[in-house]
């Protein structure tokens, strides 16, 4: 995709850091959240927004490949409510 002019960013969990680094992806954002929840806990919109904005910043402001950015945010499990 990058060769076609479509820039990419991968957001992954820290448990896969070594594997993601070995893949030599153009841009990677690593979080220290559980597997399957690289954006954060359900309902933690503030952290999810922080991760997405970091990925977009990496996409917009990086010209060279192989960049890995680690996000130091903590995983907060908040009780998720729908409706009420």
C-alpha cells in the first residue's frame, strides 16, 4: 500500500512488540494494553482518543519508515454503560 502512495499506521499491543518490529512496518504505535484492546478499555474514550491521535500524528508527521512509537498510557477498566 505504501508503494501505491497510501500511508499506513499499525496500532498494536506491547505483547507483540518484537513481532511487529521484525515485520519492519512503515509506522507502528505500541500500547501496553491487553491483547485485543490496543486502543484501551471499552468506554475509556479519553485513552482511545489519545491512541488514535498519536497514530494520526505519526502518519502526518513522519517521512521515513520503520518508526515505532510507544504510548505510555495506562489501561483503565471503567464500567461501560449503554443508555443510562
